């Protein structure tokens, strides 16, 4: 960050990689608009810094996972174009300060880049409209790089991708810098391992068991307490022989790994907490009657005792678990939370996630360092009526932060070393 602040780039063309992979929603006439601008706002300090220095700033990003092999460019523009992002940028920076061109390489982009004035920005169209981006094709990386002597990467959320606009251009452009957001995310997430204020409480929920198992295991070495909720928890619960009824258990082949993670937590003296009750229903689809049941071991549950019966699924942590998790959260000086505790987008199953979001926000007020990661958790924060100001940091990277926290070197960072 210091290097970027000291950079003299007045009148220079600067290529800035951002992660503007933001959620879009459809308006009444089918027009798309950005429904959560967190990632755009998070990149603005770097954008403003470079514009303030008088750079001619060219911004490149991906959005979604378009398939350029399967659709025409005009069809891709309708579904995955960066126009909605451009609308937000115009609002934030002033329409006179930013332009948009509907390609990222080729003569149209070249002309728009050549016309840029000092202190002006130009957003290029989605880099993933070209197969060369995800294939990290050298020719494509050369085309993207050809105007630039300075490259700034502020796309924390995409640092785990070995893509042309992430690592390819960094190998070609002579002067590369991390952006302010990348520096901040790396600093904050490294702090979770290097110097967390103890007790460190880690709360992992959500559904991506395969992606998150490694992080849960890693924190079982360093945290004071690890709490697992959401769909994730069912892999651990089922592995122990807890009755889960018809709840879909992801990754059953990971039961052994799940049991080993719990064992590891015990051997490191880390408390490992799973939900003790659930809100259940016949399915998670509609407004059905729900019930609250304890989570019990198959071997010890008589047919009359309450448990998740066949034909029922768990949709949220129950009130007992909420209380148990809240009590732990109150003891923490540092909290890392990734992933909702249930199907929070349905009102019947939102209580647990929203209550935990409020408990973590309350911990921030009492002085705890609170870090929220992952798109679903940030959406839940908004759903709970909270904002980024209620937490120390809301991480902009989903997969990237999980990879980073497992100690894996991210290609977008490795390329600088
Ligand atoms: C994300 O949303 O995690 C990043 O933008 C990366 O997107 P990807 O998983 O499609 O590469």
C-alpha cells in the first residue's frame, strides 16, 4: 500500500484489475442493476487514489462465469455485461470522470484508451467474454497489457485464480502493485493467524463443505473455539451418528475427515461446537409448519423422543444453539464468521443467522475485532439490518479468503514474489 501511495503516475496509463463480480437483479422491464455494490465501493479508495494522482485509469474486471464458446458477444453482454457496474461507478465518481467501452481488447478499446485524459477512468467490458482469460492465454494477456507500464491489482476476490488479467498481465507489465483493498484484506486475514487477540472464536456455516473443511481444520489448530453451523454442520453431525432425517448431507465421503477434524480440535485443546437443536420442516421450499427439535444420536434415541425424523430437514439452528453460540461470541476478543447458520433467505429459517449477526455486531461494539467473510454472510448482515460499520471488516473475497486462510499461496499474490 505504501508503494502505491508513493507512486508517481501523473499522465500515465494504469491498468487496474478489480473484482466487480457483483450480484445483479432484474428490474420491471428486465433491465439489470447491481443489487449489492459492496465490492465496487471497496475498490473506490484505490480508484480515487490513482485518479487523484492524475493517472489515465483503465479498469478491468470479470462478472459471473459467462461461456464465450456457447453464446455470441451480444448475448453475453445482456447477461454478463458490466454496464450495470458502470452505472454505479458513474454515480460514485461523476459521469464526467468515467467512460465505458463494450470490449476489453481490440480496436474499439484501443481508441477509447488512447483518448483517455489524465484523472479520467475507463471501464472495459467483462474480461471473461474471451476464453483467453480463464485459460490464461499468453496472447490475450499481451493484448490486455500492451498499453501499460503500470499494473495495479485490487481484485482480492480473484487472487486465487490463475487468469490472464490476474497473473498473466502481471508477468508482462514491468511495474506491478497491490491495490489498497488487496493490502487491507491480506493484512486483516493474516492477522487472524499471526496476532489475533485471544480468545479467537471462528464460526463457519454455509453449504460449501468441500471448500470449507480445510479452513475449519486449520482453525482447529489456532482458535480458542470453533463453531460450525448451517448445512456444513450436517456433515459433522451425520459423521458422529446424529439423526439428521432427510436433511441433505453434502460430501458423505468426508465423514472420516470430519471426525478427524473434531479429534484434532480436541488434541489442540480447541472447543469444537456443533448445533444442539434445529428448526425443522418437511422441506425448505415453502411456508410449512416448523418445529424445534434437539439433535440426538441415533444409537441413544428412543422412538418417542424428539429428533429430526425421517421426512424432515433441518433449516436453521434452534434457540438453544443460538444461545450457546451467543454465549461463546460474547467471550471473544476476535471473531471470524463465514457462512449462514441456516436457510436464512426463508423467513422461517432466518432467526439463527440474523441473531448471530446481531451478536457479532454487539461484540464489535464491546471492542472485539470482528471479521465477516463470504457473499452469503455479507448478504445476511444486510438482511439483519446491519451495515459494514457494525463490523471491523467485511471481507470481499469468498473463495480467495478461504484459500488464503488455509495457508495456500494465491496465484495472484505469488506472481509478485
Ligand atoms: C468470487 O466471487 O469469489 C470472485 O469474484 C471469483 O469468482 P469465480 O469464482 O467465478 O472465479
